[in-house]
C-alpha cells in the first residue's frame, strides 16, 4: 500500500491488537507485538521515503462498547487516514458471564460497532477503514499444555493457559456468539464501505495442516504463526482493494 507523509495508520482492538504495547514514547515497545507490528513494519519500510506514522490503540480485555467510550481521544483526535479494527472475541465472554442470550450479545456488538463506524465517518470522512473478522478457535481440552505451540513447553516458568478453566458450556456459547458476530461484521463492513479481512476460515484451513494450537495458543490469541497469517491476510485484502 502506497502511503505519503500525511498518512497515519491506526490499529484499534482488544488484546490481540494490544500485544503488550508500551504506553510511552519508547519506540522499542510502542507498537506491541502481533499482526499489527508485522503490517506496520512492512508498510513503514515500503514507504520509508515518505515517513508515514503508525499508532496502536489496542486494549486487552475490551469489546466494542469499551472502544467506543474512548474513540474520540484514541482515534478521532489522532486523525488517521487508514484505520484497522479487530474487535469481537471478548463479546462471547462478556455475554456468557452477564447471562445474555447469543442474540443479545450479537445485538450489543452490532450496535456498538455501527456506532464506532458512524462516528468515524462523520468525523473523518472517507478514510480507508479495514475491518478484520473476529475469530474464536477453541482447542483440544484433553491437553492444555504448550507442547503443540511454536515454543518448547517448560522453556520458561509455568503459566496456565487462559482457557485452562473455561467451562464447557462457555465454550459452546462463545462458538455460537462468534459465528453470529462474524456474519454481522461482514455485513457491517459492506454497509460502511470498509475493506473486510476474512480470517476464520483461513485459520481453520491452515490448522488442518498442523494443529490449531500452533496458530492459536489458547483459542483466542494467535501464536507467532497465527499473527503472521493475520498480517498476510490483512495485506492481501488491502492490496486487492486498491
């Protein structure tokens, strides 16, 4: 993607986008790690003569309504010309623990994502918006070790996988909610003229060649391989749209 010195590329979302980012002008850590870092690195080098800017405003644990609450400060005020959004995986957990039906969880997601995009279009006009498909890929419950991840199990101190204690009914619920919001995200992207990045089917297709744990280390968060997959699909979707 060709960028100019006036371009600002901003990534918004939940923990998948947060990626342990720094909150200071320490440029070693300001972008965090993950698909967004890979995409930003590629675009920055490709456009280094024009020196575009890159911002990460992902927040661990958040969903669409949380992002909306800080949208003016985080997004509108920074005046991005390219905006990437990946949010939705936490809608299932929120709905489950707050006793929402899957349709109520879906309505909550749709309402707030539409509000985000309406606000953005009203304030920033016809900027390029990339909407990534939210995904949830539960893993084999019989082995919750790290031995199928890209890293040797036991190479560092023990850390329980975040999905270690997920009740079976919560997994079933989150699968259903994610299916509904994936479909909604595609429709919303079209309604607001966004570039849509399909991810769920691609993740599952690649997982057939290996194990899902190698791509999604806890069912929610991508591994290094999973982040590269997302980055490649992001870049492919954007290039296809130009």
